[in-house]
């Protein structure tokens, strides 16, 4: 029983760590600026930053800031 609980715990933790995947294709699908940055950095969606200023999906990320 303890093994099952541990496996379930670690599976849930791994799932929570990957809160975004790379399946969305358009900025209009983004729910947050954090998600847009994930797609730009982790998924290689350079098209989400058309003017190449480091801010993806400017319809979602209205603030002019560059996160690192």
C-alpha cells in the first residue's frame, strides 16, 4: 500500500511540474503570459514573438517586460 501511495504521489508531482505542454499553436489559445513564455522558451515557438522583442503573444502579455 505504501508503494502505491508513493508512486501516486510522485506521478502527481511530476504532472504538476509540467503544467503546460507544447500542443497549442496560436497566441489566442494562451490563457496567461506565463504560458506564452513557456511556449516561446520551452517549445521553440518563435512565431509567438513576431517582432523579436522577447515578449511572446503581446495580446496576452500586455506589459512590456522581458522575463529571464
